[in-house]
């Protein structure tokens, strides 16, 4: 293999000398253009997790903003603040970007509040000193808003290369595939799409009709709950289908366990209610707050699952928890557990304790829906 070629699935340089190394491909299959790792992800859902240092990705962003590139910063509608890559704000402050909010299909169409979402995104980006060209909403999975986005890019980006950046699993590769589908193009040459963070390894150049697109590796965020999970555990957490809200009236102090992943203690002043917006596979266990900490220690991995025991043992990290106390002073307030979902409190004057993994971001905002 004389000329260096790159995997069409993840962007890594292809090689045929080390079968255990990244980018391996049999020389006779070089024209297929996808490495063994991507082939196994696509055909067998066999995921090989690769550790990419965020520092390398920040350097890549520095290089991107130094060019005339047009930048799309992608967000996840279910975790707007948590999915934004403000860690790279030093680079992003240098060039205005287009915000594309993905996964609107998981919100019932009658509950979508575009004006509120737009206002909230504007606020958080302004707070971090990042200039925004515009904010658009799409579902790459359902091809919603894609035609409008393509027309917008044709007008605004012109012939500039378009770099799509964002945290892991916001749907950057899915957006490129949606562009191909909307243009009636073959999707075999698009990046690999998988639920596993870190599938794309290097910036991947793709020609799509009139556009030159660059799919970039996602920034890995310890602040998101999914960062701490094994690939096999993601399907019970990731929000891939339309959310079915689960509502509970509250008349006294109550504790809710989200499987064994999080404990939420709610202390209301008067009658209230809480609505959970999470993956339907996650069981919610409700009980009185008294004795709940001991209940957690006794039942983690049993009644309170996931996580599940492997060889009879629960991963120690799930016993190591931190408490975040949030005082809800405004009606219709959301409390987001980044990467896991959110709860919505109906009335004001409530104290909420969220107990979960120490590094996970917990934040409140006006109700999303």
C-alpha cells in the first residue's frame, strides 16, 4: 500500500501490516475503504473502544478556526448545556458558528418549543463569549429540517469547507448521512454511525453534492453520564426514541431511584408533581426518603438496576456518589442529569437532591417542553 488512504468510516489511515492496529485492512480489500474496526461495527455491532485525548481534538479545532472553514456546532436537544463543547471555547471564540440542534424527533411534536430552545441556546453561547450565526433544529434520524439546513448552507457557506464539531454522540455522522439521503445520494461512503462514543477517530473529508464536509471526532465529556458506561449499557440510557413522560404526584418527601444510576430526593412545600424524561427501559423506583441511602446500598444491582453485577460484583464506581442540592424557586423548572435525561418540577418552592456519579453535570433551566 504505497499511497496513504484513509478509512471512509472513521477517518484513520489505512494499513495492512498490523492486524491488531488501528486502520487495519486486507490489501485485497483496500478499495472497499473501511478498516476492520469499522467493518465489525457495521456488520456485527462489535465495538472496539479507542481512547482519543481531548487535547488532540482541541488542537484540531485551533487549526480549523485558523482557516476559512464554515463551522457547525452540533448539540443534543435532550442535553443542550451538557452536549456543548465549551471546553474548547478559547478556539470557538475566534469564529462565529452555526448551531444545529439534533434529535428533535425524541420530543413529541406537540411539545416542541422552538422559541424557548432558541432563546436558551443563545443565552448559554453568549455567556461563554461564542458568537452564533444562527440556531437551527433538525432530526438527522428522521430527516427533519435537513432540506432547510442544506438550503441555508448553500446560501451562507458558499464554497467554504464545512466542519461539523461537537461532543461524542450528538449525531455529526448521522447529519452527514442525512445530507446524502436528502440529496438522493448513495450512503455507503458516509461515516460509520454507532451509539458508541468515539467511533470517528480522525477528521474525515466527504464530498456531498455541492459541499465539502468534514466529520470530526467527538469531544469526550466526563460530565455526561454516558461517558462512564460500558458500550453494552448505553442502549438502556441513550434517548433514541420518542420520550414517553412519566409523571408522579408528590405530597410529602419522596425519593426516586433511576435504576441504580441516580437517586433523587424531593422535598416539596405543599402538593407538587415531577415528570421524568428518560429512556423507557430505565425503571423508576419510588419510595419514602427515610432509609433510602441504606436501601440503595442493599439493593444496587438487584431491584435497583442497571447497573448489573458482572460475575456477582457491581462496579465500585457506582457506590461512589456525590450529592447536588438544587433549590427550585420557579414553577416549571427542569433539572438535567447530563447524558441521562431530565426531570421537570411543576411548582416552585422545592428542594431537590440529586445523588449520582461525582463528575456528572447537574443543572437546572426553564422547562424544555
